[in-house]
C-alpha cells in the first residue's frame, strides 16, 4: 500500500472520531515528541467507542493517566492512531476497552470479569494487566495491542 493511501485511510478512520485530540502522521521521532504510534487489533467495527488510557509509572497506573482518548470504532477491525501528551516518559502502559454500551465504563459481569472487549500494551498476565506486564518502551516502534473477544 502506498504511503499516501495508508495515511488517507488512517486519517479517515480516526479523524471522524477525534480530530482535535489526535494528530496523525507517522513520525520516526514520535517518542521524542511525547507521542506513541499505536495499532489496535480485533476491534469490533462500528460498535461504540475505543477508550484508551496511557500511564507513566506503577504509582499512577489506573489512577492518573498521562493521556486519554475516546475514538469511535471505525469500519475496520484494526485501528491506527497516535497517543500524545506523554511528555518525556521513556516507557508507558496502555489500557483499552471498547465501550459497546456507551456508559463510559468497562462493563463487567457479577464476578468482575470484563463483559466488553479490552486490551493492554505489553503482555497482559493471567489475571489481567498490571504496570509490570503492560509497560513498553517508547522507542519509536509501533505499540500493538490485541483486544480480547
């Protein structure tokens, strides 16, 4: 796929949902600019919002995000976008969920198991994501997250 065609697809998918919060343009220096390139796989197309939070340390994990995004699920099961506002962080942990019911919270069943698709950077552990399992280096490579079913 030509670069211009790929960029056009990314702009179309994301700009509709959150044009003012996410600036899209692949950049090898993205990590140095406080941004990270993210690819999310296994998104349910055209269903709800993709909720993204970025955390900088074990102390702030799931308490105080560096950045948050709400992106409308596009036409494809794969979404690509930038998360900016990461400052001078050298590593980050991303948590995501797809808000299918539009209530702004990750749905769970009676025992606390997620009922909406979720994902994390890194390699989520058996009991879900943590700072240790989710943190990834901000070295300019694309952070790939695969959403649960």
